């Protein structure tokens, strides 16, 4: 029996939106460039690492980038994890085999003790973007810092969108007293000093990725409430909604199945801008020392090092260019998404 090939069919509306998105060449190519850069950063451990990708020793294959091996595996003395940058371990492996290093033979926390001159050292053939004030490779920290910034932004955008869409849907659909109380609550909540709260909390707890995500989620969910609320207020008295109520359809089903798809158009348009704002927020907190724990790879910490070491302009320029390129690409993607979901945009 011959199995027919799998074919994915898109509606005429989806095809029109995709054509409108592609028509914005700046946003279309920005999506590809950002996707490639972010996709490569997900494999940061294979691009920048202080452990070899592959080791061939005494007729056996080893993969230190995935598995930790003790020094005794390669003829050493200690049973702790092998330091492959140690000349003693290098000589042991070279005597009976070879090893392949990543493109950048440093991790984000690797200190280069062989750097020539004082740190921070300028870009060289060994450290392409130089080193920071602790002798760590800037390119390795940039790759890891970009990955954690985008992952933080995507996670925060995802959860804040869920909470914001749900809150806006409840406000707009029920209206009346529910909408009034919710609006007054949002006015009070949005007036809270977020930065002061973060300073107080950082003195009580040790901030990490999940703590920062939870704290920022408390305030970032309001970005989509107004858009979703306006769409639900507009559509809740349409004929098809009133007909669904007359047929006995529940409120939750009407909100999810009939009204939410209309509100998702505006929501998807705003998502790239919310993502860029989330990345900027994390970078700002790290720059002020209120973000990730010290030593974590971060664009904000790289900016702070550039401010503290004005004699090393490559530190500030590297972080600035990385942020500028990433945020510019996201803004261009947002503009293309806005054109794609704009019903007035048609291709000739």
C-alpha cells in the first residue's frame, strides 16, 4: 500500500499574509538573519568551549564536549575532570592520539592565562574580540550572552503574552464592573516603581534566571491587555457572538473559539516588539548589577565592563553592536509582521 506524501495546505488568508510579509524585504531577510544567528547560538557549547569536540586517544574515541572524563583516562594522575588546556594533559593526549577543538577554544568563564600583556587585552589572532578585565574571551561571552538574552526574552514574551491576552479577554468580554475594577487595578499596578522593587528584592534573594523571569512577569503582562481588551469590546456584540450565546454556547468557548482569533492578529504584530523590550530589560538590569549572578555571560555585564574600562573600547563596542543589530532585526521583523496582518495591505 502506497502512503501518499504529507502535504500542508494553507488557507488563502495565510498565503496572502505570507506574501505581504515577504514583500517587506527588510523584515523578511531580518527574520532569516536573526534565525540563523540565534540558531547558531543554541549550539554555543560546540562553537565556543574549553573542552575539545573529539579526542582520539590510544585507539578509543572520546567526546569531552558531551561527557566529562577524569584525567586518569588520558594517562594523568588526578581523578578529577581533565583540564585539556593544561600542557601536561595536552602532551599526554598528543603522545597517543589527537584532539579537535571548537572554533573558539574558550568557554564564557575560561580565563586565558597565556594572554600577552595586561588585561583587558586587544583583539588578536588568539582572541578575536580581545579579552575582558578578567582575561576571559569576549567572543565566547558574546555568544553565550546573546543566547541567554534571547532565551530570556522569548520565555518572558511567551508567558507575559498568555497572561496579558487572558486578562484583556476577560476585561473586554464581560465589560461593566469587571472591566472597571480591572482597569483601576492596572493603573495602580503599573504605577509601582519596578526598579526600586528589584533593588529591594536583590538585597533579599540571590537573583537568577527564573527569579528574574518571575519578577519581570509581574509587570510585563500588561503590554497586550489594552489591544486584546479593545478587540473583545468591539466584537462581543457582533451578530455571530450573540447567535452563539442564544444557542447556549459557553462564555469560555465563545472567547477562545470565536473572539480570540481576531485578537491574535494584533497580538502577533506586537510580539517582536515585546521580545526586543524583554532583551533590553535584562541587559539594563545586568548593566546595573541587578540581573543575573556575577560571572554569568551577559550583554549588560559586557557593557558595564566597557564603561569601567574606557581604555579598552572593544568591550563597549562589541556589546553595543550586538545589541543594536539584534534589536534592529527584531524591529524590522515586527514591521513586516504588522504589514502581514494589516487587512489594508494588498499586493498588486
